[in-house]
C-alpha cells in the first residue's frame, strides 16, 4: 500500500470541484501555472469567467466544525506562506471530508487564513 500523502487530498478535491462544475453545465479550465491564487476558471459562455479557489479539508475543530486553511504554503516555490486575498478570486469551492461541498462567494468574507464553511449554510451545495 502506498503511504498517505496529504497532497492527494488537494488533487482529489480539485477533481471533485471539476466534476461538480461540469455537472452544473460550466466549462472548466485549469490554469497552466500553479500560482496558488486560483485553481479553476469556469464559465457558461455568457462572457463571465469566474476564478475559483478550491480548498479541501478533513480537519474539524474541537467544537466539531470543519475548518479550511486558506493560506498557501510550500509547493514549488519552497517554504513560503501566502495569505489568501479574497479580491483575487470570485468563489471558494470547499470540499469537506469529500462529502460536503460549499461554494462561497469571495465577497461574503474577508479572512486571510482560515474559514469555517459551516458558518455559511446557504452556500452548501449538493454534489448532484
């Protein structure tokens, strides 16, 4: 059996986000550069391309609520922490434990480090 790799969670979350947007009749593009600002570009050919940040989390706080990290650290640039800037994306798609999904407009929050998606119940979306 292959050892656990936490980077697999990010890839799985990204795959689920691509599937979700595709099932909702969006056209999905993945940026060639992995810059950490946004992960997907989506559109319905209405002239409005949206930038999506995909975040995957399995972490629950001691209060039993999911918490997602918005900061980007590590990767190809070495160890570097980049705080999240909500003005650079249109939505955050959060995958919680591969079972719960949230599509949160970036205008709904101003955090730069972490987000509790369950604080946005109206932004919870069904997979199908």
